[in-house]
C-alpha cells in the first residue's frame, strides 16, 4: 500500500508519497493548483504501480475543495483529516520546532499509515458541500442582520426612544416602513396623519389603523428624541440593508428547502427540528456512516466533556471541549432547544436531568447527547422518528 500526503495551499500543493514501510517512493514534490498540476500528481501515483492507495489532505476550507473533487473523480480512496489532529500528530513525531509544507505533507502520509481505522471521504459528503455552503452562508447573513437590528435599536433610542412603548418590537415591517418614511420623532410630529396611517395600515395589512398613527404622532410631539439628520439618514439606510438581507435569506432558505426535500432525511421527522437546523446538522456531519458512534459526532462538534486526570487527581469540573465545527454546535444546541419544547421524549428527559439537580445548561447538554443518539439511529436505520 502507498500513502500520499498533500499539504494544501492557495497556489500550490506539497505532496509526499510513502510506502507501507515509511520510505519515500519519490522525493517530495510540489504541484500547481490547476489541472496540469493535478494530472502530474495522478501520473506519479499511477507510476507507483500499487493497487492499494490512500490519499490524505487536511480540511482547509475552500482551498482543498477542487483537488478533493479531482481525487474523488479518479476513484482514489481519499481521507479528509482534521487540521488539529494532523498538527498534534506532527508535533509528536519530533521534539524540534520544525514546520514546513514538506514536513506537513509527510506527517499526513505517516498519519494515514499509522491509523488504519480512519474513515475515507465519500462522494456523498463531497456533494453535500452545496448544502454546507448554503447553511453557512445563511448563518453569516443572519448574523449580519442581527448586527444591523442592534443598530436600528441604537438609532431609535437616539431619535425616538419612546417608540418602543407603543409597538411590541421595533423590528416589524410596519415599523420599518414608517421609520424609512419618517426617521425619528422630529419627522413624525410634523407628519401628515393620512400618509402615516396609510403606511402603517398597508404594511401591517390592516393591523395598525388611524388610532395607532395618532398615538404615534402624539407621542412624537413630547418625545425627547434628538434632531440629528445624520442619524436619521443612517437609520433609513440600515433599514434598507435589513430588507435586502431579508430577501437574500429567504432565497437561501428556499434553496435549502429544495435540497432537503430531495434528500428526505428522517432527521426532519423529529418534532421541533426545522429545515434550517436539520439542514445545518446534515451539512456539517455529512455522511453519518463515517462515525462509529454518536459519541464520535459529539466529539466532532466539540460538545464532549474534556477529561483531566493525573495521579490521584481527577478534575470534577470538566468543561465542554468546544473544538470542531462551531456551526454544528450551534445547530445541535438550537435543535435541542426546540425539540425539548415539541418532542415529549426529549422534554421529559430534560426535566429529569433538571430534577437531578443539574444546571439548566448542563441538562441541555445531556439532552443534546440524547438527540444526537436519536438522529444517529434514524439516519443509519433510515426510519422515521417514533415516540413509541
């Protein structure tokens, strides 16, 4: 068997080919990040004349995506390794502080040779990258929108702080429409009452009428809000940006729903798990069969407790490791939160842990573990959830 380690970079990739006894089959070499470089690598692999081939590379985000697709299309057994795993393994090989691209590629190849139980990357996981891209893109967009909403709250607190007293929340489409037209108490107190009423009534679909418009106008007359045209302009522009993000997020979610309808994952049969969180869980985990057990998934998400023991001392305050995919941690935490509201089994389990004296968030972590066990079973067995 031969082992190929590839250290991925933006413009070039360093490669190392080792035999099963750890010797170089050829001197470490560099290929360019283009089709010529990829074909050069494939030609060197084939020239080794060995039917058993393992190729390994680190999960380095978008830089590894193209070469990974090429290797999979060539039907080569490929392994995508955790960079943290590779880094710790490389440090274990020597006491010297040596880190070069060549050393990294050899460390990857040596890691493949020393750990025969690693799970290969599959075409299923590769094609799942579109879903991962969409869910992460949505995550970033939602985070950006949340920051803009904080800005709206800040600006309204300057221009018309009393507005929060007559609306349940500032972040309503009707409130946004009103503030785009009349950004602040100074504008609202001089507003035409019919125009203000039409704006509120149209966007709220009749929920807010003339009474709400009059109440807003009267409150604006006694408001302590500042007269700051620059802040008013900032408020209008911020609301426009939020509306653009709303449209983008809706478009992303429609595409996610289309993919999820094609996948028909049993994950969505668990009460409380929506398309959004279900898609993020599937996207981040990929092929469930790559994990030997649900505990492996928890470790991959960084949600397993850390362990410290030395001599007679054992830590009794183990914290969550928080390594691995932050997106998967986010998705599992939110999925657990809603599943505990709608799924009787998880709700009962959460209450049981709280009754045992555990802190709410500790009990939630236990509920997450149970949810992962349920999801793992459903996906592997390809069956719908049943509370019975």
